[in-house]
């Protein structure tokens, strides 16, 4: 049986698409060579390889790191950070994820329709009118404003379910985006006391800068959150499942593990940038996760240019020597951010080559002058391993001053994903 290919645009439907599917044989070569020299693409030659094996191992590594007690809520919002919510969640369900976290009811419904049975928390609240979709699809809503309590109670009443609707409470401890204020806890308790059809199942907060050890913000947030939990208890309310740790906190702040942790980036194999940077090395040693994404394309044109020739839109690059330019069929619509214009590298035949000229929507140009025997059809690795060389998404993120999740989510819809 070949592995499944997920159509980049098929939000829910997925299956094997013969013309795109790699053969078993090619997958075997891929494992050996750490790249897909054998994948046969009958179409635009740009593709992503997502290692479900690495993602599953990462979950198990996180489990080992946090110990047996805390539950793990795998954050698979935004199409599992661009990698494919359905195949990724299925793999994580098998590997032992206890909960899933998504951003809206549509994302939750996609997982339910694909057969995910574990609890799903919709992390960013709900829009008035959306409540009934939570009930119909067994999704767990969050209260992020006091007004939400009344809306959930009303929806639960009109659904006339046998059991009470469970929800989580989000408390704003300093991120200042979503969540009720600590000063609103008494009012929340009052609203809850007036509600008979809903039940507080969990209480959480979200850290703004968990990987920053040069400032006190996370310690302050944690302390304030604990005071809020105490206040709830004083008011006779059990906070239920207490959770706060995202990837940065899971890596380096064990006091935040509580009853559940919410890893996103580290599940996919990527760390945030820690401050101070030596903290990052400590984290990598203690919690070694493996990158799960490779992004590759083939050279579709080679062109030899004399010195003084402009390349690409707005002549952002001008050759200074006799230069061999390779063109690949992948641009910013595929996930190579435009900020990488004249910046950074890709791999060809195991060597680093520079991206030159403006990244355009569908095409990118590279200087391959120094790659002996470079040929039309050669594989270019934008992220991933080629021989002994590797480019990690997190390295590129650091290079252009963004976060890994930004790059992962930029992976274009039209890029076919192969699950290995
Ligand atoms: C509420 C919440 N928890 C956890 C996460 C996971 O964050 P990370 O990818 O840093 O682990 C996110 C992602 O933004 C989030 O919004």
C-alpha cells in the first residue's frame, strides 16, 4: 500500500492521487538518501515531505520530558501549522495525544469528520452564533469574555443535551489579547452560579514570551495565573484542568506543566529562539525534537549569464561574474517568503547555494555556478536534508527575523504534501 497523499486544497477529502503518489520503492530510496530523489511528480515539481514518524517521536519525547502526569494537548490549529491537520492529528492520536487544540469550529469539525475522537479545545473562543456548532460536533469552547458564559448557557439550554456543556476559561495574565481579566473572576463566578447547563472543565492562560529568560514577564504571568486559580477556589469553583505551557515553557519551565501542556512548534520539531541563546542549547540537549518538514523543488531552467546581467523583478540581483542561474518552480505562493530575496541558501547536490534576486510568486532563482555538473531536473532542497547538509525551518526563521510557525504556515495550498 502506498502512503497517502493529501491534496493541498482538499480540506477534508484526502486519498491517493496516483499521478502524484511516490512509489514504495522511491520511499525506500528516500529513507536511505534522506531525500526524495525517487519521487515522481507528474506536475509542477515542488513538494513537501512531512515526516509523521518524526512528529510521533516528538510527541513521545515531550511525554518523556514532562513525565506521566500532565496531559498533552497537541496544537494542530492552522492546518497543523501548515503540515496537514488530518494526517498529523491521526498520527498524534495514535502516538498518545490526549487533547487537540484548534482555532475555530471549522478546524474542529474537519478533525471530527476525519475520525478524531479525543477532546478538541477551540483555543480562540467563539463568535456569537457559533456555539451550536460546538455542541453538534462535541468541540470544547473557551470563555474569553464574561459575556460568553451567558451565550454558552443559552446554547446549552436550547440544545437540551443530557449532560452539561463543558468549557475552559481563558484568563488574561498579561498577553492582553484574549481572556477575562483577573479582576473579573468574581463576576465570572456569579455568572457561572446563574448557569445550570454549563460546566467549567479547565482554566488556562497563554504566555507571551516563554522563551525569554532575560525578562520576568513569564514569571509574572505564572504568578498572576496562580493567584487567579486561588481566587476561583476561594469562591468555591474548581478550576478543573489547569494548563498554561506552550512550547517555550515546556522546553524550559517545568513549574508551568500543571495538569496539561499545549505544545505546538516542538511537536513539528522546531524550537523558538531562546534568550539568552545558550538556553537554546540546554533545551536542545534536554528535549531533542526532530524537524518534520522538507520542502523541495526541481530545477526547471538553467541559464549562463555574463557579468552585469540583472536577474528577476526590479533587478534586485546583478551578476558580478560569469554566473549560472537555476530557476525553480517555487515562490512566495509556495512558502518561500519574499523576505528571502537575495538572502539565505538552498541545497543542490549536497551543497549550499545562494538565493539570488527577488523571490516571485511562482519562481525563485539561485546561483548554482559553484555546483559541478548541476543539471536540469536536479532537486533543490529549500528545507530539509540533502546528504550531510541540512537547512532547518527554524534556521531560516532566525535569518529573516521571524518565527518558525510563520514559515510553516506559509507553505502554499498548492504544494502537495507527502506523508512519510
Ligand atoms: C493558546 C495556545 N496555546 C499553545 C500554543 C502553541 O504555541 P507553540 O507553537 O509556541 O507551542 C498556541 C499557539 O499559538 C496557542 O495559541
